[in-house]
């Protein structure tokens, strides 16, 4: 059991969620297959496609549809990347594993599981690429925007191709079945605790028993929409004024696994973005961030951020560009969002900027390679005119999302902030901007733009999460572990239901990790999982 926040009560929390429900007796039918996969999201669909190659496969999905999916990926040493000219080495591999563990502060992630993820990621990409490309016109590309090991289906910013469609075609042709409107509700265990199947509730309200000869794989997503779980596992959860969790993320798999004796990481964390604290778009089933959150013009760029007392509290630019070699787009912004969450008492800050911030950024951008100020992120690169422009700013002011004033004093009054404190903060910030050196928070000079030209603006921003990290404890091939660290036979977890790989790091893309452990679980269940051999090892053998 890992974690720190609730150490004194951690056992109690896990005990509470592990209480067994009364066995469901009223079963209408029984069916038997090799593998049952619970949840047809990213983790479940990839696991099911693999399972369909090896034996009879059933996927249970509680929703009436299969969700669309994000497109970004990450992989180490796939043939596809090598063909594109990328090279890999033993040293790089160790650096990646080391960076991932450091990024997690060696807290929640298990190094064995992280290593397994890195070592198998290339093979996963090499397996999935021909399936997707044969069944559709979607093409996998090397994508430097997602970090040095980034690959993606289409480019970031373009409409996201739904590669569940080709995966579904593939698995159904191999004989796999997907049952929609069918919710997995209770695992079946034999006298030795081995999981032998699951009871599901179908759309007619009937309980059906599915025996699984090889295993049950839980890929039911995260638990962001289960308020009671969030209160127990997610520190300071009440500070979020809004979230982007999928509505179906209710932690069903976590709960079933806990009731079967599994261990769980005792805290969870989320991928969060900087967004407006005032306006949100309507929650839809879309996975596009733009459909869920609102970014006020200019406010989520690394401007001057102050807390409600008018004091600066953070390096608004986060990491230096290129400082962490594994960075994918968005990771830096997520860190700043985390900083805002932890460094303010209420997860709220005011972003302060002036009328000339755009032309100042334009000037700085001219000094950069390709004319782009880039730290990664949805909103934090410049130019980013789609989100940041003057017309939008005027609308934000009209809509009360951003406040406008002719002086800093007036701005402070309008946002109910101590006038003298805000004046002192702005004046200190301007002094450092003129010196080109932020001795208070060490923000990169490219983002230091003085606030000296009226009108002045303030927009309230916050950190908004989209999925939980922190889940059921697994081993390197997705086997669920009990509280003594032993396998629960027949039970696997993947996607965001599984913990042990994600931890606190926001460095690399969560999508590929979400796919990995269900995919490995299937191979483990059939006893066909191979030890990965990297290209540089093969070259050494042939030398
Ligand atoms: C708005 C948003 C934006 C994101 N952007 C990115 C991004 O840019 N890059 C990135 O890497 N990641 C991103 N993510 C995260 C990514 O979507 C998740 O990592 C991924 O979806 C997790 O896959 P999963 O299989 O664990 O869960 P999900 O994809 O959530 O799938 C879980 C499935 O299980 C089903 N289910 C739940 N309970 C049951 C049950 N009892 N029985 C049967 N079925 C059940 C659910 O209905 C769902 O279909 C984003 C997430 C959100 C919400």
C-alpha cells in the first residue's frame, strides 16, 4: 500500500471500500468464455483486440455506446520509430525509467511496472499500427509535439480520428463480442480467492453470469465521478469548482477489485489544466477539452498570477523549455495547474496582464526558433491566436469573465483585492521584467513582460482535472495484487483502473499507459507474454 496523505487512516479507507457486497443469487443465465473485459474504453478496446487473436472474448460496456478516444501516444523503440530514423540506446532507456520515477518522486508508481511499460511500449505500437492502418485510413505518425518519443494518429489540433472503429472491426471479425448497456457488478471467486468470472446486469435489468476460463480484466476507467471515493482518495478534492471527468468514471472496477481483496494506492491525483474559474462550456460526452472548459483570452498564458491577497505565488512558466526530455505537449501546463492547486488556499488565482501583452509576446516570439514561444500546453505557446486574441478579450470583458480597468488601483478594487498589495506586486514584477531576471520565482525571461500599459486586465483562473491517476495495485503484466503483494489469480486491471504505473508524473501521455496493461494482461493470461528485446540488444548480438 502506498501513499502519504492518509497514512494513519489508510487501512481504514481501504477496509471501508473492501467490504464485500452480498453475493448476487438471482442469476438468469450463465455463459462461459476465455476472457471477460469490463469496460470498452481505451484500455478495454486494446485488450479486447489482442484477446480476440487468442480465444473467445467478451467485452462488457455499461454505456449504450463506445466512447471516442484521444490520439496522442508515446513509445520507446518501436520498429515504426526506427524506420522513421529515430535511434534508441540502453542509456536512453534507463534515463527514461529514471526520469519517470523521479517525476513521481518515487511515491506511487512501482519501478517494475514503469519498466514493463517502457520496455513493452514499442511492441504495443508495432502490433496496433498495422491493425489500425489496415482497417482504416488513419495513419500513425512520429509526432515531436508530444515529446522526443511522441507518435500520434493525426496531428494535435486536427480533428481526432476515432481509431476505435477499426479496432472494433478487427476484434469482431476475430469473433469477439461487445455487449453494450451491460454493467459488470460483482466478481465471482472460488474458495481459494481465484477470480473465475463476473456477474453483469444487462439492459433489461437481469443478472447474467459470465465465467472466464483465462481471466477477467477490469478496464472501467477512473473514479472522478464517484464523490465518496474522491473524498476518501483525492486530497483537497473539494477545491475543484469544475471537472472534466467522463460521467461514467464511477470507479466500478476499483470497487469490484477491492471487494475481491485487491490493494489500491491510497491517494489519487489527476491530470489538470488551467482554465477559467468563471465559465465552463457544457459538459458533453466529447473528449475534446474545448467542449468542456473555457480558456479566457490571454489569461492562461504565463502572465502574472496572484492569489486572492494580491501576492505572486508561482513561476507561471513552469519548466524551462526542453528541461525535461520526456515532456509531451500539455505536461508543463499541467504542472503549473498543479502548482496553482497546491500553492493557493482555494485553487483560484487572478491572471493579470495589460493591453500590450500581445505585442510584447510577438516581439519575444521573433527571437525564438520558428518564431514560436513554446513551453508546450494547450494555451501556453505563442502565437496561439485561436484562444488568445483581442476580440475574444473584449467578449470576455463584456461577459464578466475578465475584468478591465484603467489603473491597477481600479483593477484591485474591482476584483476585491487589497489595493496596496496588488500595486506592490505589480511594481516588483515590472522591476524584474525590466531587469530580465525573475529573482523571486525564476520564470524564464521570455515570459517576463511588464504590466505597464492601460487598460489592465484580470481574469480568474483555476486548475481543473480530467482523469484520476491512482488505482488498483498491479504487477508488471497487469495482474491485480492483494494487500500482501500477492497475485489475485484470474484478475487483471488496465487503463486508469490500474495504479502502479501512473503515479504523480504528468510527463508522458496517459493514453499509451492506459492501453498497456490490459494488452499485457491478455498475453499473461494466455501464457504468451514475451520478454522484450530492444533493437540495440539485437544489434549487439549480431555484432
Ligand atoms: C476531457 C479529457 C481529455 C483527455 N485528454 C487526454 C489527452 O490529451 N491525452 C491523454 O493521454 N489522455 C487524455 N485523457 C485521458 C484519457 O482519455 C484516459 O487516459 C483514457 O480514456 C483512459 O482509458 P480507460 O480505458 O482507463 O478508461 P475510459 O476510456 O474512461 O473507459 C472506461 C470504460 O469503462 C466503462 N465502464 C465503467 N464501469 C463499467 C462497468 N461497471 N461495466 C462495464 N463498463 C464499465 C465506461 O463506460 C467506459 O466506456 C483525457 C481525458 C478526458 C476526460
